[in-house]
């Protein structure tokens, strides 16, 4: 609108300057809000893990978490490789133990008063002991620790407590630290973590610090199967350096750093009379790795060729005249026969019954004798068998009698062992390595996982 | 409320409690969560800056965009809260209620606000206001 558009008598008054303060304040507020959001996210990222800022702090974190009975915190404080080896199996174990009626389902973890750990006035050495560029030893030089427990107050079921006859009383111990307690801390990706395995290695080495020459370098393989193959061949040829070399440096770096020092303390083993002819594997993916199981293997033991294959949960063994297929359901009879044989102060040998080249011994035992399958042989030699035969007990020996429930529990146990038996491998820096701790932890978890219902209690009743 | 709730206890283990970020870190390190969940948990700390961006956009007048960011934040926070509340306790850890509940309330309020704004935008055209 211009002056000409206005009616006579009107004029345009000067406008007050537009208020820009409002926009400025809004913009400042927006920037402040964004800054606060950024700060919150930074704090949040910091809180989501990453290790401690120093070796001392890493050890203090563990002690603090132990005092709080904070199992998650303790696991979180461990070096990532060690944590990975233990945590997966621990989770599975807890689930299995609940299912099997060992741990109470509705246990309140915040109310666990079964174990208590209290550290008082702990003092630390001024300086840590440097092992290498990523490991330092923290020394607790003084203070005291109260350690106690009452099994009856742990989250076990009453049935388990009754079985173990756990006393419902607190057992405490007061320990005054009068000589340094050494705990190792490992630096991983810039953060410090307490290390169980370096602490154990330090103790095993008598607190001596390994020199650079004591280190056994990690040498992995191109595939998981090659790693297990290398492990088996190295073990059979008693090449300890190669065995250690193929072990994951993430999980057991301590074994590499202290390797030569620890190996020097071992007695020189005798050569094994075993030659590995061939070996074939099957692999199954697991979290962050592969589990490698033996599919079939061919060995020569003192000149005797032995072939073994695992198929469908059953193991088939060929050794000269012996040809046997053993399945988990055979286990109760096998164990019964072995125990019966041992009770005679010697092993008893069953022989295949029936003269037509092998036969059935027991309801599930498939036993074929190559020697006896020769029709032309006038007196077929009895095939030695590791399985109990109908003749078990011939010498007056008593095999244990299992109930149906016990047989089923043993079968479940063996099914777990065979189906999950394998070596866990993981990739580090593009190469494949063995993870022995995780292998053992997973094996335990898988065996527990294979048990059903009352199996654990039924197994515990055997021999009682 | 979403941001405040994220700093309240989400997990108790023994006598210790953890906020949502420490819980996310522990879950990623101790459980086999799978790639997708692991990536989402890794991104969870971004929720703070996302809420801040929504507020900043609202302040500078970009209200539709602010509603979109706020809506996404509410969905993420609501999903995290529900997942935490639905998680089964283990024998050594269990979900703490304050964090997930406050976050869920915050996420619900934000989601309602976003829906109301969207409804208003559709039902009351700009020209008639």
C-alpha cells in the first residue's frame, strides 16, 4: 500500500521495528536443547560399556561388583574374549538348571543373600607391574575381605537343597591381606578389563614376568576345519608350541604370552603311537564362530588301522575284526557292562552270538564281526567287543541294573555329548583359532540342555 | 519423560541397578541378540539427541518435521520399554520397573501428541484456521 492509495486524511505512520528477539531466543533455545541432547547421548554412549580407564579402576570395578553381588557387572568387567567364552554358556546353564529343577524359577536376584563379599579398606600398590603393552598386574597390598555364604539361601529349589543336604547356616571367613594379591588387567580396544586367565597365568608362572622370547605367536588357519585339523595333528605329534599357536589370542592371550614359560614347566611327554591318516569334519555356525565336529577319522595305533565315523548321533568304529555301531541308547548297557567288567578286576569280553556272521547283543547293539562273516572259515574267531554281551556276568560279576528312567537319563546325557561334541572356533584378524574355554563351557551347557525333566535327579540316584 | 526414563533403573543384578544405556551395553555383551537387535541397541543412546532434535525443530517452527522425529523416537522408546517389560528374568538379573515404565509413559504421551497433531492437520485444513 502506498500513500496514493490512502483516502484523504489518512497517512501511513512509521512502523515500530520488527521484534527479532523472539526468533533469536528461540534459536538459542533450540541450540541449547540440541547441545543437551548431544551431551545426553555422549553420556549414554559412555555408559554402554567399553572398559575402565586404568588397570586399577578395572580391578576396583570387579571388587565393587562382587560386593554388590552383581554377576552381570562382574561378567561385564572381564576382558571381552574371556567374557564371550563364559557368558553364553552361563546363560544357557541358568536356563537349563531352571528347567531341570535345580534353580528356582521365581528366584529374586535382588534378594540373593546366599553369598556375600565385602572388602574393607583395600589399598593398592602405587604402580602396576607391566607384563607387556596390553597387560598389567594390579597389586592389592592391604585391607581385608569378608567372604561368606549360605547355600540354603541361594536360589536353588528345595528339592536340590534336600538332595545336597546343604546346611542352612552361614559360613563366613575373614581374610586379612598381609601379602600382595595380584590381579591382572588387560587392555582391549582402549579400555581396561580384569583378566581371569592372565591372573591364572601369572600365578602359574610363579609371578615371573614373561620375556618377549616366552611368547608363542598366534598362527591361525584359513578355515575352522583347518584350525581343528592343525590342533589334532599338533597334539598327536606333541608339538605344544603349535597347539598353543592355534589357540585364540582373544580368549587365551595369556597362553600365548606365557606360553614358553608354562611349557617349560611341563614334563616331556612320550611320543604317542598314533598316526592320523585322514580326518573329515562337519561345521555348524555358532555365535561369532563355528563349531567343528569330527565326521570321520582314520588312525593307525601301533600299526592297527582304526576308522571311526559319527553319523546320526551314532558312532561307528572299525578296528580290524571289530565293527561296531554305538548309539546313545546303547549307553546304559555299555556302562553296565563296563562297570560289571571292572568289578571282576579285569575287562570281560563279550562274543557275538549266533554263527551266521554277527548278531544282536542286547536290544540295540548292532555287532558285526568281519572275521565271523567269512563263510569259509571253519571256526570263526570271536570278535572282541567293547559292548557287553549276553555273557556279561559270566564270571560271577554283577552289572548294575538301571531303571528305565535311569536308562533314559543316561541316553539323554550321551545324546547331548555326541550331538554337541565339537570344537568351537572363532575368527581373529581374518584367521581361525580354537576357543578351548568356550568349547568346554558350551559342551557343559549343551549336555545340560539335552537333559530332560528329572534326568539330573535320576542320574544322581545311580549308584546310591 | 523418555529421556528421564532412559536414565532410571532398567535392570537389577544383585544390589546394582543399570540405566537403559548400561543395560543395552550389558545385553549386547552378554547375550546372543542377533545382528539386528545388536545394531538397534548400539543406536539406543541416540534417543537423547533424537528427542532434542524434535524439540529444536518444534522451537524453530518446523513442526511437521518435529512431529515425525518425535514419533520415531516414541516408537523406538516404546518398543524398548515393552521389550524390557516383557523380558523374562534370569536367576541373577531382572528388569527394574521405573525406567521402562516412565519411558513407556513418555513414549505414549509423545505418540498421542503426534497423532493429535496429525489428526488436527487432516481434520482442520490450514485455510479454515
